[in-house]
């Protein structure tokens, strides 16, 4: 793996949640590798979702101070801000692939950071959104090589397009 990897909030939450030990172990393996290789990326949206969920929704919630320290740690990953560029890209993604607004913002942040992989269980594993491939971190081993996806340009058609013929322009 040599391209940045975007991590969604569910991976952060499972890393903190002992009620799902198998998923917690997988999430921790991913984080270990991403820190070691300096490839982890995320967004302010993700860190906000993480903070809210671990302080309010877990069976054993973290204190706000403890959760904030974890969030601060991930500032090292240069989380993408919620800005105009992100919102414009998210709108394009929402329209093109019919994703929810929140998922569109996640994909947009991954694209804007040049990530090849988006780790999440919220989108279909293997889906590709403009060069970002979704991988479910809980079904793929951290040491498994990333799949290579190539997009080949479509050759121009040699046939006349369908529909009404174009009117000749007057000279």
C-alpha cells in the first residue's frame, strides 16, 4: 500500500468499542499500519461523528476529555475541512452516484485528499467512486494487497449517434 487511505467514522468507533472484539481488533490493525506507513487520512466530519458517538452512544462512553485527546491525535492525519471545495464535490457525487449527502461528503473528502482506498462498512465493498475504492476493513485483512483497478478510455464510436440528424448550418 502506498496511496493514502481514508478512514470513516465507523472504523474509529469500532477501534474504541470493546463490545465488538473482532471488529475492534481489525480496526486496531488498520490503524497500526496506517500510522506506521503514514498513509491515514480522514475529515473533520468523521472526527466530529467519532467524538459524538464515543461520548454519547457507546455502552461504555468515553469522557469528553478522553475523546477529545483521541480526536487531537488524528489531527496529524491532516483531516479535510468542511469547505466550499468539499461541498461542491459532494454535490457532484450525490448527483452522479445517488449517495446520501453524508456519504457523498465522505467520498468527496477521500477524493480531494488523493486517497485510493476508503475504509468503511457503510458503502458497498468494492465500489469505485472516481478512483476511490471502498473496502470493508472488517472483511479484508490489513496485510492483503490492495486490488488494482484500471479505467480504460472508451473508444469513440464510428457510428452516427441516434436521434434526429443535425441541421446543416447555412454558409
